C-alpha cells in the first residue's frame, strides 16, 4: 500500500502559487514600467500647466463646465494626454469651498486675498504633484519580491510533498526511507481524524503523521495498520452537536 500526494491539493497549491506569482509580476510591472510611465505622462501635463503662467485658472475656473458638462480641468488634462485622479478633482472642490468661506469672512481684504492666494497655490501644487512618489514605486517592488518569495515557497512545499511517499507492508509503515514497525506502535491520536483525516501514530519516542487532506489513500493505509494491530481501534465519529 502506497500513498501519493492528493491531486486536488496539488492543483490547488499550484494554482495559488501561480496566482501569487502573477500578482508579483503585476507589482513588478507597476514599479518598473506602469508607475514611471504615468509619472512621465503627468510631466507633460505639468509642462502645459506651467506654460499658462499668470493665466493659470482659479479653482472655480477649473471646475467650470462647458456646454457638454465637462469640467475645464478634465478637458485640460485630456488635452495633455492624462486622466487626472479623482482625488485631485476633489481637492479642487474642497479648496473652492474654503475660498468661498474665506470670501464671506469678516477678515480684512488683504487677509482674505492672502488666504485665497495661498489656497490657489495649494491647488496648483497638488496638480503638479506626481501621481506616484518614489516610495510608492519602491513599495511595488517590495510587494513583488514578497509575492515571488511566497510563490517560490509554495512551489518548494509542493515539490517536497510530491516527493514524500507513505507506504505499508506486512512489517511496518514507511515514510520515504524511514521505517516504523507495527510492533513498536504505542498509541494513536485520532483527535483530527474524523474532521480532517489526520492521524498521528506514536512509536515510542518517534511519531508519524498521516495526512489524508494532503495525501490520497491514507484511509486504506490506516486500515492496514489497524489490521496489523487489532488492539487499536478507530473511535466512532461523534454525533453532530455532541
């Protein structure tokens, strides 16, 4: 009697490793190509923005919609070949509200003008800021390394478990080249058998775990062990709710 790795488990583990490796490749792509490419596209937008000079629109002008309902900021960004992040548009809206509040305040005209100029400069700085800072790019590389390492670990685990073979003959149970004689069996731990088909055979100061979730035909191997050692019996499956 020989066990082999469970085919369903092998496919599941290989599938998870493949998905994680694909995620790692996606992270690496973003760090090496995707994010820098978007930053380069944004640089064109910034050049066009700086070219406006003193004609740079106010937050209210950025938010003004044309006859088709398209905001000027979106139209300007589209002309520059970029899609502006919604968070930046929300920043403009929020700043415009602050400007309107400042205009209604009881402060002096000079103070109001200074506050509005500061808010408008804030919007301009936000628009010029790169979509992805260097830390964000490096984080993608970090995620990629972690994903590849984890995928590699899963592949290594799959290889190890594929090479692990349990067998039983008339004299003993074997795990690869390690032998466990039936005569040396001192106890059986059935606590996880009915729930997960995992059983631990104790042989004095050694133990052998048979895992029916990871390996096929473990139930047949256990049956053979019990046939050779009839003084051990499998407990009945507890009733639900017991």
